[in-house]
C-alpha cells in the first residue's frame, strides 16, 4: 500500500512526538517511603511503607503508623490504581486487635482531581480478625477545596477531600472512634475530616485527633514541589 504525502507527514509527526510520561501517583508506595507529621499540640508521628501483603491475589502495600499513642500500631492497606488513583483495602489497629477490610477497595483518590469533584464509593465491610460481615458502606468522596497549603515540609498545591458516608459500618467505626482509614478521631470531631492531598506526595495535612501537618517525607520527586501555575497547567 502506497502512502500519500499527507499520510507520510502524519506518521513522521507521530514518531517525533515524545512518549507520554506515566501518570504520577497521589500516594507513593515504594518500599521505605515515609511521611513525618507534627501536631498543633506538639506531638509527632510517622508513616512508613513497610512492605506488601497479598489480598485477593494482589500485592497490597502496608503503611504503618508509629510514634503517637492513639494511632501507634495502625496499619493501612493501599494500592495505586490507574492514572494515580489511591485504593484503600482496609486497616488494622494492632494494639486493639481490630480493623476493617473493604470489598471492593475504596477509591479514596479518583485522579485527576478537580474542585467540586464527587465520586461514589461502595464496599462490603468485614471486621478483622475473623472476617465477620459488618454491612455495606455507601457514599461519596468530595473535593471540597483546592489551593496552596503551607506546612513545615514546604508549600504545596493541595486538594481537600472529605467523606460523605452512610451505612451500618459507621457504627463500628464510631464505636472505635475511627475514620474509614482507621485513624483515631478526637471526641466530638466529625467522622469525615478532610485530608489535604498533593500529587506525588500524599497527605500533607489532616484533621483527626488534632491538626497534623507534614514535616518531612521521602519518595519520588513530587509534583507538589512545583509552583502552583506549573501544577495547574497539568489539568
């Protein structure tokens, strides 16, 4: 088959274009990645990717919390989805010997994110140990705000995401004083505190037992370290 001049030109243009860069994850899950946080009351804690475990035939990253009593020993189970999504498979609070697993995993970040974005989350929940059915969690994740956030680790463009949930598993979470990712909440604090997410970094600020801000982290070079205009140009 003979190609016309226009067809040849189109082929040459396609060959000259650079390959698309792989999408960056909202939560770096490389082994050894860590995040250090400081609270407004002077407390501190760390999260570290300690390895993987197998769930439903898939390798799932374990993010372990240490250094602050209410969440010391907490393990959260994550994978990265297509395009930078973050999937939460469940959590386990070692010191209380209790946790929840989500089937299917909850999509807690639905990349790319935009202000006002909403997406549905539905999962059957099982208490561990024992895999006892705890009902179905139904609701949404909502991007409430976006903008520059200043934390001790630097200034980042972040989006605040919160839960809007209903279902029987909320009783189990409330009885343990936890949010859906297993983090302890301060008495009287709403079940759906916002988390401030930055592409390539993860959570830079959260409001659970107190307001926590990122002080240090290690992982792939983050997009969050770029200027606001550079980040906005990606969307």
